[in-house]
């Protein structure tokens, strides 16, 4: 499980040491979470450089505000909340992605990806995740389609399907009701499914 | 599809998503499983959702670029340095703020001292010029003891009309018998016109009618009794049913007020003494009254009659003022 409801002992120690200005503890905290934070930010913003910058911003904010962390939630949730909020702000500022018409050319769907997508969507056999992950073109397509979603829907689907958080954690991070998480996730997946189906027509 | 139908579909979608994510209660899960079994359309929808979820979840995890932690640490250190720089600025600002506060405090102290000085000055300066010019102070040896004598010589010759004084002096003491006897004797000895009534709570009320000079003499004699008092309060009436109360009043202050020529001046001086005494009560060392009594001894002390010889001539020395009689009720009462 990526996150836990209560703060782990290790995190509590890290937090305390960070508060005391222990640089080694700060570095340890960064190393512990940097990949996951970077991955989520990248899937939300779609740009490696921006994701790297936002990841740095996240950890700088985390360290700067570690004294305000009241340990009522897990450090994991708190760090992700900062990361997601920074990324959502960034996305809204940039307004890079918007819902709109979708065609294969715009998304850059290669012939190979199109075929793989059709096979994936209409093959009645249970798909194997490893096979999907190996299909680089299909993965790139998914990332591009994710960018077509509204950032609030994108955030929910990334936190659930990529980071593997449960609904309660997502609600805590996004500071919304559990019902809102459910409805956003439903809309996000439906939107994604519709886009995928549109590409195969 | 109708709105109601759409809502229903949205609800089903939410349930299916929750089913896929394992977020349903056992009861809801059973419900959804039954739906899937009986509705091929819903089963297809569930399949699509699962595929979608798997597709997104299958996207490879990206790792943070190399050196990310070092770069973050560098930024944090730089930020700390900047923060420290700002802290120094803040400390400097704080220092300036502290200095400003000290200056303000000093200014407030100066202002307070100025106000007090003003009050003291008005008290000191309120001694009528005519009186002050005619006050003769002589030091005579009387039975080997230095006695300060003052004469308000100008009182008799003054043509300025003196307004009558009316007031009440309340002396509270635990040594009621001795103090009462002392006051009584002093009034009688000085030949002052008076009447006495019993105070309901114990003690006596002496209604004294005399000239200002007569009261000066009386005050001069009873001044020593102040050490045996718990409290002494003077009420100065303004002739219009209003009065000023001076708590912890001294014999000298009573004398000073009575010796003012007009009611207006008496009221003003009474108010000044009232403020002064109130402030003095709040100060631990009684500095204010110490200043007024030590530095202005000739002015604050009770004007006493001149002794022109070694014989007891206090009564003879009393110079009666034209008009301006004194009506003072001296209440000698017991402390609780």
C-alpha cells in the first residue's frame, strides 16, 4: 500500500529531525518520496521539465512548512496534497489542456498504437498489465489522453490508478467529499473511455 | 435518455467504478455482482471501466531525474540563507522598533512628569501673591527648640474680599478617645465657636465657625494628631451643593485650601490635591507628596500664627480676616 492512514514511525522521526534542521533527514525524506511525487506530477502536467520543477517546489514547500505539519494526517498524504495543489495551480495557470474535439492526428496516434488500442479495447480476454506497459505507443497515448481531461478529473484518476490511493486518501488530499471523489473518478474514466473509443472508430 | 435515466446511469457508473476499485461495502458489492450477472450492458460497461483502469495503471512509473534531491537541498539551503539574511534585516528592524518603543516610553514618561510638574506647580503657585509676599518666616528659639513661624500678615490688611469656606473634615482613627479629646481641647483652647453632636457610629462631630486665621491656628495644633489617624478626608463644598473630595488629605493641604480667597480657587486646588493624593497612593515611595512637602515647606505647611514672645500668645496672634468665615465640620469617628 503506498500510503497509510496513520503516520509511520519512520516518518515521525524524519519530521522531527527535519524540524530540528537536520539536513540528512531532509534529504532522506526527499529521497523517500521524490519518485512517487515526480511520477504523479508528471502524469498530471505531462511535461518532464515542469514536473521536475514542480517536484522541487513541492519538497521546498514541505521542508519550509514542516513545522506547521500537525501529524493529524500521514506525511505521505500531506506531501501529496502539497504536490497536487501546486500542480493543479500550475495546470490552471498554463491552461495547456482543455476538453475539445479529439482525433487521431491531434493525439498523434500511430498506426501501431491504433491497432494495439483496438485489440486492447475489444479483446474479450482479461488484459495483462505487463503487456500493456510494454506497449510504449499505447502508454504514450494514454498519457496524451489524460492530458485531455480536465485537471480536477485528471488528478483523481492519477491518484487512484497510478498512485493507487484509496478514495479516502484522495478526498483528504484534494480536500473534497468522498462523494465528489466518486463522481469525479466516474466522469474521468468515462471521459477517457469515450476518447479511447473515439480513436478506434 | 431522460435526465432521470442519466442520473441513474451516473449512479450505476459510480457504483461500477467503486466496484472496480474495491471501495464498496459487502452489501453493495453483492448488489453490483447481481446487476452484472443479469445485465449484459452493465457487464460490458464494467469491462470497459476495468480496461480503462488497467490502461492508466499500466503506464510506466517515471523516476525522478538524477540529482533531484541534491538540487532540492541546494534550494533549501539557499532559501535558508536568504531567510537568515531576511532575519538579520528583521532583527535590525526589530532593533529599530525597540528603539522607537523606548523613545516613545521615554516621551510618555516625560509627558507624565510634565503633567505632574504642572499639577505641583499649580499647587505651589496657587499661593496668593499678596499672601506670599507678606508671609514672614522667622525662626525663633523657643524652649530650646526651633519652631517655624509664619504670619499671614497681609490677611488683616488685605482689602480683597475673601469668600467663605465650607467643608467637612472626616478623621477616622482607631484611637478614637484620645484623638477626639485632643481635637476637642484644641478647639476650646483656641476659643473657636463650635457646636458638638454625637456621631451615630461613635465619636463626635464638631461644627466650627471661625476666621481663616483661627482655623490656621487650629490646624497647626492638631497637625500632630495626623499620625494617629487611619484616614483623613476633606470635602470642599462649592456653595452649589457640589463638593470635591480629597482622600488622604494632610493638615497642610487643608490649610492651603482654606487659605485660598475664592471658592473657585479652593475647588481647583482641592481637585489638584485630590489627583496628587491619588497618584501618590499608587506610588510606593510617596514621591509626589515628598516633593511637595519638602521643597515647598513654607507654602505647603500650615500657616501658623507668629509668636512674638516666649509667652503663649497664640490667641492674641490670630489675625481675624474680614469676612470669609470658615464653616468646617470636623468629624472624629472610629475606624472599623
